[in-house]
C-alpha cells in the first residue's frame, strides 16, 4: 500500500495536485478503502489454511450477489441470458467447493466473509464511478490501506523476527506495483460498463488462481474442479460477448 501511494504521488501529484484527492464523497471513499483493507486481511487469513484456487472460488460467490444487488440498489437491468450464464458460473463454483473436498472449515468461513466484503466493494466501486475518477478512488484505497495497516503493524515492530526480510520486502514491492496497475484497470472497467456485466467476468480469476496454485504450490485440481473451472471460463467468455453485443446494438 505504501509503495502504491508513493507511486501515485510521484507520477500524478505534481500534475494533478489537489485533484488527486479532491472528492464529493469522502466518507464512501474511506469506507471503500476500509473494505478493501478488510478483503486483504481476510484473504491472507484464508490462504494460510486453504489452497489458492478453492479460496478464490468461494470468494466468487460475490459476482452473483453483485448482479442480484445491482438491480434494487443501483437500478441496473440484467437480461435473462445474463442470469442463466451467471447461474452456470455459480454452479461451476459449487462444483469446485463441493462436499467432500476436504476444505478447512475456518478457511471456508473466511472465504465466505471474503465474498461478502467483495460484494460491498464491487457495489461501492460502481456507485462511486458515477462521480469519482479512477485515480481518486485508487488514491483513497492506498491512503486508507497505508494508514490502517501501518497502525496495525506498530505493536509488532519490536517483536523478534517481526521485520520482513529483503526478499519479503521485494515481494511486497512487486505486489504493490501489480496492485496499483490492476486496481486502476478495475476502476476503469466499472466506469465503462454496468456492475452486473463486469462482476461475472471476474469469474476468470478462479481459473487463474487454480492454475497458479498448481504451478507455484503444486496443488493439482481434480477432474471435478477442472470441470468447474471450464464452466466458469465459458461463462466469463459468454458474458463478455453478450455485453459487447448489447453495447454495439443491432446490426444496421
């Protein structure tokens, strides 16, 4: 978070000055930042006892919740095809986390909490893009994350072994760089398309998480998990195609 905040101030501070943090909705932006900090914390706790792919799969109950809540809260419309495709993607998630998968109960609870927080974060993002720029939203989440995690770390700084190694610092710096770019693209996506369209496409995260969990940690998904991944992948591609066709309109 500190690296991301520093990059924003160095790259955009001299040119934008106060426009980088000037906002019409400071309370909601701080709330969104706290929500993302909660997501980072809960995900870290879940990943201590859960494989990456399964954790992300449970987390992606959120897109279905976003589609459902975007109708009454944001006034968006979801087509019948969109609901069917979302249901298929949701079924793929359930197939991955089916009974008998031997997942840690505490980790499952953490992942379910993660899904709820992700739903709140998606809805706040979509609402704030109506009045705030992607850079302003990114500035506030990095500022809130830097302050909240910085304060939380203070009691541990004097303990033996609490300070990260150079390797860990390098990985943190890399994560901050990836996070900065990814979050900016994420906010831009929500400013260009409805939440009910963007959120289900995020199912692709499940596929990448399972693949990277295999490549990096040696966690090999079984046949049912691969089938669920295929369902999620197909859903994401189909939803993107339907959304593009809807924006383009009927052929002339």
